[in-house]
């Protein structure tokens, strides 16, 4: 048995755990790896809705909302009501602005390390991930499982 989901979670833990360790080494133990894309996007594009942030960083609205809520607790972002009562606009705080040089330097180092890591693999992990996401967006795993289950019953 391969337990693909378990292996993927373990891979992500190895990657994110070490990036979190770098932030801790830099004196920022409350900064999570998933915060950096949000900070970078807001710094580049300015205040955004959670939906726009989710699209920009390639995650679900729910994932972006959870990340933003945690970032607000860490005083990295603040939320303001949008034009629509259901909409919230995310702004960087002064604390996030002060941390930008450190976050940018860490992300540049992580990007370079990722490129070197990809070069060591027979097939770049970053490319494989993008291709896997595209295939699952075309045909979800649930549909694939259902098809196999029906074939198995025949």
C-alpha cells in the first residue's frame, strides 16, 4: 500500500516544518510559511478581499480565510468591511511592513533552495504538483474513485 495522502502530508510537514524553523531562527517563531504569500501579495497589490487573495496565491477561499484570521491574531493584517457586508478587505499592518525585508529575504532563499531541490529530482516536484493540481481540477479524485469502485463491482 502506498498511502499517498499520508506521504504527501509527511512531505509537506518536512518542507513547511523546516521553513518554520528558519523563521524561528530569525526570531520570528509566530510566522508561518503560509503567511509569506499573503504578505507578499498584499505588499505588491495593496489591500485585497479574501477571495482575491485566495485566487492570487492559489488556495481555496476557506484556506485563505483561515490563514488571514491567524495572521490577524499575530497583528500581521487587519480586516475592514468591504462595499458588500459579506466582504472583508485585508490590509497589512505596520508590524507586517516592518517584517517585509526579513520575509522577502527568507522567501528568496526558500525559492533558491527549492530550485536546487527540484534540480536534484528526476522530475521537478514543483512541476509535478502543478500538473497534478491541473488534472484534479479537470477530473476530481472523487470522480476517479467512483469510476474505479463501479468497475470493481462489475
